[in-house]
C-alpha cells in the first residue's frame, strides 16, 4: 500500500491515521496490535525511525518523570490484565505507530501534536489527563529520538507498571 502523492496526500494521511486508530480501538486484542503493525510498510519512508535531538529527549524525560511520580502518588498498580508480551512489546510498538509515528508523518504539525497527546489521553480513559501527560512525553521522545526511542520509553513504562502490579 503506497500513500498518494500530491493533493491527495493530506486526505490519504488523515484516512490512514483514522483507520489505524479504528483498528486499534475496535479490533479485539491482541489482534488489534498485529493489524495496526501491518501498516508499517505504508509508512516506511515517512516515519522518523531513529533521530537525535537532545533538547526533545531531555524534555521527554522530564515530562515522563513528572507524570510517573504523579501517577505513583495517585494510582495503585493495576491488576495485570495482559501478559508481558502484549503489554511490553506489542502495545508499545502499535500505539507508538498509531499515536506518534503516523500522525507526525501524515498530519500537519499542530494536528499531529493534538493527536499524539489528546487522542492518546482520551483512549486511556481511566485517567485521560495523566495519560495525556504520558502522551506528551512520548511525543517529545518521538521528536527527539524517533519511533525506536518512543517505543522503548513506552515499553519501559509498561514494564515498570507491570512489575509494580506483579509485586503486589
């Protein structure tokens, strides 16, 4: 699947971003992650796979640390509902594709930031405001380190919460 060129690029970008979000939200787990990751070839030339912008990485680390500390102060570790492979590998890879890589590759910058932060928060409805803070840290990490860096931060976050939940 190749994205359209020229005037149809914006429409194709919005359509692909919406389709990825719909797949993530509507297809049962863990198949939603697999369906979502199948879109990687369509984005291969547009995604920032690896980058290095220390300013964004430092901001991502600061926002993440603050969000994690607030989260630890107000939340109990959840009862693990997913296995580690789904939680630490599939979910971060798929969600970073849907909420960071695709929007920043396909949408205008302002829309990409809104999608990466606000829509991510809304999809994590148990605490949308805190999830939006995590979304901001992941978006900053994507801008500073690329898809690999944001997926790693997301995986480390999920691993930390999984470890906290299992230690209960």
